[in-house]
C-alpha cells in the first residue's frame, strides 16, 4: 500500500478570529483509531488532542466538528471553518 498519512492543520486568521480567539476546525468523521474517531458525536483521538492542546497553549479555544471529508474541505474553502485537521493521502497510480 502506498499510503502516506499526514497531519496538517491550516489556520486562516482574520481580524474577527483574533478578537475572540476561537478557531472552528473540521475533521474527517471516519474511524482511524487511535488518531481520529468520533465518540458520542464529538471528535476525539490523538490528533485532536494534540491540536487542541497546542491551540489551548497559544490561548485559542478550538471547536472541532467531524464531517464527511468532502464536506469538510468544501466548507473550509467557503470559509465556514478556520482550519482542517488530520488528513490521509493516497498517491495516484
């Protein structure tokens, strides 16, 4: 298998985001234990914990929402989310 798993977070800061220090982050709702999973409709796992802790240390309040991957990317492109967390990549043959 030629799969490469990547952890990425893209944060687009705007004046409004800096004012309230809240960051809305979408993540894939697939089960990739222990890295990402959804427990009782709440995103969880190692990647979510690491990102949340890092943002808390910087004074931000992360708000995670798990969505189907395509919807997460589309809504982030439309500005509904400030960041996208945790992705997997498969090289095309």
